[in-house]
């Protein structure tokens, strides 16, 4: 909302997404980009999204908003922009920490307005924090959600010791699954993962040619 170059950056990002076959761009509004209690900032964001949304629609790319705003506030932005290319990238933990009824909000936004989800806990392992993921799953089933769920860091509070935890990342559209273990320190966002991976989709090595591949294997990954 502050940098005048953001429209150009998002426009370039849409071009890259189209070339790589990527469907969703995450637009994060935190820190200096926080939209809470900032009507001029929201107005500016709406203005810029209106300018860039037609290009995103034509390219088949979704601009996913992740912020501290409530479902009602997100819906207001979406309605003002008036484009199906602008949706919500819903973070269950962040919204729960803000005091929103996330189970109600998921149903309120619905499948047509949520592009993807973030699952995590602040200061706890998944299932051991404040979010009831069984109720989240029920809400997802109710709206018929069948897209990506990104599992972010979930590290218990305590000293800066490497935490070992199970990691599962999957696409409910059915083209990618990773399952294994991850090691992550309390003070770093880097994570070492060891496990098995299955992928069925456009070639990862030859992104710009029409080649499809089916991959099964194991490995070690370092996430920065």
C-alpha cells in the first residue's frame, strides 16, 4: 500500500506465474503493510487491485490476500475490487489469535473466496495449540474445499533447540504429497526436511515446455 512500485511487481509476478503454471500469488499485508484501522491504506490497495485484477483474471492467476483483517473486512475489499481473481489466503492461526471465529469465517468466505490455507500454531505443535483443527476440517468439508493447505512452522515455546516434528504437505487436488520429518530451531525460519515425495504434474525441470512427469522418491530438503 505504500510503495508505488507494487503494482508493477505484482504485474510481473502474474507473468511469471502464467509461464510456470502457478495459480496463486500470496499478497501479504503485515508490518508496514498492515491494513488494520487504515482506511486510506485499504482504499489504496483496492485502487491498485482494481488496476491489476483484470490481467490476473485473463492469466488465470489468483491474488490471495493474507492480512490481520476479519472475514467481513476481506469481503468488503473483494466486493469493492469486483474481480474473481482477488480472494483470501486464510491463515487459521493468525485469525484465531485476532479473536475471530475462524470456523464461522471459513464458512462465511466459502470455497469461492478462499484460494488457499495456512495451518500453523504460534508456540505449539499442530493440534496442541489454540486452533481446533478438527473443527477447521469440518468447516472445510462444509464448503467443499479441495485446494492446497500449507503447513507452516509449529514450534513449542522454549529454548533455541532444534525441534523434530512430523511434516505433511499435500495438495487436495491430488498432484503432490510430501511426508516426513522436519528439524527447525526456535530462532530461525530455516527447516531441514527428510522424507518421501510424490509429484504428478508439469515438468519441474523443463517448466517452459509441454511435458508432464510422474515422480516418486525420497530426499533431503533445506527450506530457507
